[in-house]
């Protein structure tokens, strides 16, 4: 079942305001457990984690910035 435009907008807001800060804290915690790796390794970890978080939510964010397709014109 596909989410409506309004539902996608609301879920994207929840993901960005609550989920993103929690994910950032988790990513920093994981890197700190690695006992401060080399700068390039640390950068690579942050880049990979920065890309990986969006993959499950790709469908939620798709088209959210556009006008409501079901709304008045």
C-alpha cells in the first residue's frame, strides 16, 4: 500500500527531526568504538553511513518537495 502525499510529508518530517539526530549519535558512537581510526578511514565510514541511512526511506522522500499531485491547481 502506497503512502499518500500528506503521509509521506509527515513521515519525512519525523524522519528528519527525530530519526536523523538519533542516527548521527549512533554513527558517532560506532566510530568512537573503533578507537579513533585514521582520518581517511573515519571519513570513509561517515560517507558510507551518510549514504546508507537514506536507502530505506527513499520511497518516503520521493516527490515530497513537489506540489501535491492530488491538490488544487
